[in-house]
C-alpha cells in the first residue's frame, strides 16, 4: 500500500469531528452513513408502494442532507482523489470517468426528488407514481455508486494514492457533518433521533 496521509480536521479542541481521521476511514464512515439514510428512504418508498402515506418530512430531510453534504463536500473530495488515481493508473480512466459522471447524476436526480418533496409538503398536487419512481431510481443509482466505490475504487485508492495525493484531497474545503457529526444542525434533530432508533447496520 502506498503511504497515506492523515486528514486533520483542524482545531485545538477535541471535538469528535476534528480528531485525526484517516481519509480511508472517513470515506468508509461517510458511505455507511449514506447507506443508512438510503435504507430509511427505502422504508418510505415501500410505504408508498403499499398505498400508505410515507413520511415526506423525513424523506425531505434526508434528501436535503444528501444535497447539502455529500454533493457539496464528499463528492468533490472524491473527484480530486479519482483524478489522481486515473493519472497514476491510466487503465482506471473509464471506471473513474463513470464514477465522476455518477456524482453529477446523483446531484441532478437528488434535486428533482427534493423538488417533488418540497411540493408535496407545500400542498401542491403532484404525480404520486412519478415521485415513487424518482425515489426508487435515486435509491438504486446511489446504492450502485456506493457499492462500486467500496468494492473497486477505495481498495485501489489505498494502493495508488500517496501522502501528497491525500493532502490534495484534504485541501478541498469541507464543513463539519451537520447530521452525523457531534454538533447536529437543528434542522436535522428529528432525523438524528430517528436514525438513533434504527438498528445499527452490520459492520463490513
Ligand atoms: Fe462517489
Ligand atoms: Fe463516495
């Protein structure tokens, strides 16, 4: 494995979000968090499919978070890591190009889904089957993306990327995670409580 750097989420305090975190560990932890959220969305899609009223507020909170945090911070960091991987091993270019394109699609489909949810919560009459299809498609697409990164990209990143590469990744501006971090943004307090009530996912 290439030598890897350590990401410092900088501060003199011992805030849990600011502890020294190995970038690969942070990468896996983010994916695990996103997968938990997608499971919650799936429960709501199942309810829709059974003709029950889903928890639209919960869905909106999740999709809003996915637009605000992964799309703005997790994916841009990956894009830097991926570009460097493709430089170090040009055989990865096609695979890397796919994953980067998926970031664009995830953001666009997330925005569409968020608009549906904003509308229905505002009382706008929407096309129910179209909302169900948008949510189900988002789930399948997002899960495929996480799985491809976990299985194919992260193991290669561990082999290929150097300390300098990881420093370049860590240099991309980020914010503390407003949902899974220690300081939960007020808009996510209900979602955070809901996550805490769910069974913990199996490790690995
Ligand atoms: Fe990604
Ligand atoms: Fe990712």
